[in-house]
C-alpha cells in the first residue's frame, strides 16, 4: 500500500491539495490511498499513519510563496511552532527516502528546510514512528511551488515517480 497525502486549506484551493486530486485522476491502482490533511496533523497521523503498514508514504505541502521548484525534503526537525514535538528525541531526523536518482534539476531541488509548521510536524512524527515500527517503509515529502499549475505539477510528479520506479 502507498499513502499519498496533501495538506488542504479550508477552501481546498491550495496547490498541494489540487495536485493530489490531479494525481488521483491518473493513478487508478487500488494499492494507492489518497488523503487530504484537513484537520490537525496530529489527528491525521493517528487516523491514517499510526498502526498502518505502507511500502511508501508521500506527503505534499505548499512551499513558501516565492518557491519555484519542487523541493524534495530530506530531514524533519523536532520543532513545531517553537516547541518540541517529542521531548528527548533527536533534533533532526533524516527521512527514509527511496532511491531517487532521476530528477530534473530544472524542476526539482533537494532541500533540508522543512520549516516548523504542519508539514514538518507530520513528517517528523511519521519518520519517528517509522524508525521505531516500520523501518522498511520509505518516506518522501515534497514541497510544491504554490503559484504553479496543479495539472503540470502532477504530470511532472508522475514522471518523477515512474523514472525512479516508485510506482
């Protein structure tokens, strides 16, 4: 099973949510679970990640306003809005990335700046859980350029996933 999730704003008009909807149109495999994060990241984690087994978890979030590339995030921080997510846990966790050898540098950037808000919270909590309970599960988080077209981003992501044999 593969989980693809995206953060959604109250109007469901943000780029990560719209891209998730586009990906869902082209991916008819029943092994895929598509979910929007509409509540708190803590609730989403408990409902859709904890006690579940996936081969791959892919998160999509909106990048900063002027971001123009898709950022492949490599680390999450033990920080959520200035407070620790888990006391006595590592400050940084490397995401358990799948092998990603094929990506176009004109579209993608490698990044280790997850921020300290909802995207980071869910990525950190997920990776900490995977490290303890499911170390074979790969975990990929992508920050998308918010001023882009969801259909074009989804086509680029499908090519990225295919080129790297992720699905």
